[in-house]
C-alpha cells in the first residue's frame, strides 16, 4: 500500500490542507503548533493504532476536532472532511486487492487500484459519512463502508509518540492527568483538601447506609436471610489528578490536543523532582 495524498478541511488546526506524499521517504517539518501532529492524527482516523474497524470519539469527534477559532466565529455548521488517496498492487497488497475484487465484483482482477477514501462529519452527534472511489468510480454506501473497515484493520501503519514514553506504543490514547502530591501543596491547601476528603467520606457512608437498607429489604424476600453490608473503599487523596490545559487567545485546549513539540516541552516541567 502506498499513501499518495491526504486532504483535511476543518480538522483541528488545518482549515483547508492538502499534502502529497512522495513515493519514497517523507519528513514533515515545521514550527511548533503548525499542524504536524494534526497530520498524524488525520492519518490515524484511517489507520488507527488500535486497529478497530469502527470509528469512535477517540478517532474523530466534531466537538473536539473542529477548529477552535472557527467555533469562536460561530461557523461550526461547516463539515469536517478528511480524505486519503492510496495505491494498491496485487503484488504488494494481495489480500486487500482480492478483497476489493470481490467487493466491486470485478470480472477481471486488476493489477493496480487507486482508492480515494473520503470521510465527512457534518454536525455534532452524527456518524461520519464514508465514501470510496476506486479508479475514479464511486462505490455505494455498503461497499464503501466494508472497504473502509478493511483498511482500518490492515495494520500497515505503525506509530511512535515521543510524548507517551510511560505507555505502550500501541496503547489507546488517554487524557494526560497531572498527579499533584500533597507534600507539594501549601499548609492551607492541604487542610482544605483534608476537610473536603472528610466531607466526601461522610457522604459516602450516608449513601452506603441508604442503599444497604434498600438491598436488605430486597434480599429479605428470599427464603434464606442475609445480613447486608455496604461500604465504600477508603478514598486516597494523596494524588489529586488534574487535567492540564493550555490557553491561546482565550481558548483552553487539553494538553493532549496540542502538538507533540508543545507536549514534550511542557512535560519537561512535570517530571517529578
């Protein structure tokens, strides 16, 4: 499989973007927050790390994927559009080309196919629309979906993220939380946190007692009688998880949604001392 071109419209930092890939090696260079990581994330929609055939919010979500500055201008009715063009040959991609032969019911299998895979997300809450063209011929909805699923599970792209050294290379992406040690807080902050912890513990005991009575009443209808007990585990506030956001022009964005360069520079200051 050869990746020929990537097109992005209204996807994160890329408003209207097209990138043609050379036949051999390709290096993408640019200053921080220019959109390099966004290019990789766009590719992950088609070639995910978790190799799932089904799209979910981790892959693309209108609310978090639409450009922040366009949301400010109230132009969020525009769709998000992503597309890749790939080349297949029967020699390099025998399994996928045979699958395409069956899907399009080709009488004479071709030695080479050029696929254009297009994804369109029109509004929040909607499922993305997928269309596929093969050698400039449009396929139906069923055929497009099946080929898209097969491409997503093809395992032809491998990723390494330098900002995720604490997690396996192919682990599903998770939000980065900053553990704040109580020892790093001031005396007043620690006292306030202790008061809040005690209040939560009192509420949890009250909640457990209420549900214990309901459960006991339910089990009391059984022939065998049981004494019911409910307890919440002791809550440990030694580490308080906080999600990190960085703001630019009054738009707060989670650190995980910034580029790798910005995340690496920020993480330098988060190393436990």
